[in-house]
C-alpha cells in the first residue's frame, strides 16, 4: 500500500462524522430511509427498472492507540466508493450481459504507519490518499446464472479467498482478504484493479472459480489513479482457482457452512532470500465458515477460519492463520453482530537466515530478526439505521512487525459506514 500520509489538518475530518451521526440519529424521519439521500423522488427505482443501477457509500475508520506502538496518536482513514451497473440486456438487448464500473476516493492517514509501525493495518480503509478507477469490466451470465464470466479491470480479491464475514472486521489483516496475499503474490485487492478474467460456475452444492490476472505492481502507485493499463509485468500473470462446498444452503433451520480450497501460481521470476531467482511463485489456502448455533432465522453463531501456505524461500509470510466467531442478531436485532477475530502471520525462516547473514530486503527493517505478528479484534456491528452502520472496535497488536522491539499496542475506535 502507499506510504503517502495526510498533510491536511484532520480536526474537521474527525469532528464531521461525530456531528453528522448526532444529527442523523436525532432526525427520526431519516431512520426509515434505505439511503441517506432518499429515493430521489422515485428516480432511483425508475433508473434501476430501466437498467441503470447506481450505488455510493462513504466509510471512515477513526482509530487511536492510547497504549503501545512507537508513539501514541489518533488518525482517521476514509473511503468514498461509487458503483455503476448497466444492465445491457435491458439497455441494448444483449442477453445476460452487464457493464460494471466503480470509482474510489481515499483520504486520511494510517495509524499503523504513523504511530504503531505494525505490519497489518488496523484501518482497512486506508488505501492511499487519492482518487482512483477501481473496477471496469463486462460480465456475461449464462444458464440461469449458473455460469458467470467477466473480463476487464478486475480486483482478484472480489472473487477469490473472500467471504462476506471478512467484511465484518476493521483490521486489514482480515478485511477484505487475508493481507499476506498482497505481500506475497501481488494479489490485486479492491480498490486496486488489474487486467484479468475469471469464471464462476455453480452446480449446487459445488462452486468452482478460476481466473487469470496481470501482476503489475504499478497498480498500487497513487500517481496512476488506477489508469495504468499496461500489460507488462516482470512478475508475469497469476493463475488462481478455488472450489467451494456449500452445505445446508437451502435449509431454513439447518446450520449453513462453506468450505473452500484454493491455490495460485504466478509465472514471472521471483527473488528468493538467498539472492537467487526462482521460476514463478505459488501458494495454497483453505477457508471455511460454519454455523454452530441457530436459535431462529434471525440469530446464529458462526465460526470461520482461513489458512495460507507459501514457499518460505521467496515469500515474507509462508504461513498465515486467521479465525473468529460472529454472533449475528444480538439483542434481537437481526442486522447487528458481535465479532471476535484473530490473525497470525509468521515471517519466513529463510528471510530470518538472510537477516543473520546481513542481507536486507525491502520488507526488513531494524536489527532483530522478524518472528511473527498477531492481531486480535473485538467489535460490535451496530445497524443504527438502514443506511448507517456504526462499529465500535478494539484491537490488540502483539509483537508489531515481529521484531520484539515495538511495544504491544492497544487500539480503539469506531468505523462509520453510510449508504448514500
């Protein structure tokens, strides 16, 4: 991610969400609306019926670390996302075809970069302080939506090693994909898109996905604003596929579950920690979510987990583990959720050996060898209105950056999501 930090005063950015929330909740008539800006006098539904669907959301992570890290402080990280979907079956009589485009504008600064100096960002919303083109692709749906094919400017993380449960968390270690994927494999996560194509086929209870994506690292540079359209990359392309088994999906009372196994391979040369080159790079992953308890249709307790493996001689994180519990429907509120999660990233032993020999890489700082970093998060997903979600969150960072030289950090804050 970009290391660019916010140069502007943050007082307004911090005060505005608090004042806005107070106003919104005091105005009772706003609570019944699906979107903050309302139905536009019926224009929203009319454009959707005509085949034009527009959506916008603003989110802000307000976080501080009163304990630990390299220094104490408070920052905010915000993101405005817009999405436009054109139903080309309605607009141009092209059966099953849609055109999708999304734009993103990020602001603020990173608490992890400015104060804590840990590996996994505590604010997943910080994606570089600029505007950018996110996704732009065509999608074709066939066989009653059982086969979907899309191509264009894609984010691999929207389709692979992803889960709706991950979006319940604020830490970038989990939301929206396990973070080591971007460090190990130039994996394109939203809002950083690249050229790609993918296929999604479903024959219940199985779902098969396969894709190919360009791995040009320049897509993360702010100066291109998402418009670096070159196909060139010294890292080649990424081939990725996964298979998921869905259990009890059609049961109203059953305990639903999803079990996924996947893998990827990048074709370009990979630098190893022994200062040699390897032919390509690869990795494997498994993930699952399983309901454990379901007293009624609106409440359930779900466990989840994800494990990633990659060769230790060329990947900073050969092993990563994340897991958690989500209780949906707390206090008889169907949209609320209490979430606990933990993420553990083990640094490569080969990288540590290189450190002992005095070799340095762009991922290595300090004098001690890196071991592992662990992030623990507890949050409450509070659906204040149909268009406003508030998520108070506490995180505890153990062994930041893995060196043992940075004090464990306690962070606290709130995430605000507004459907515009």
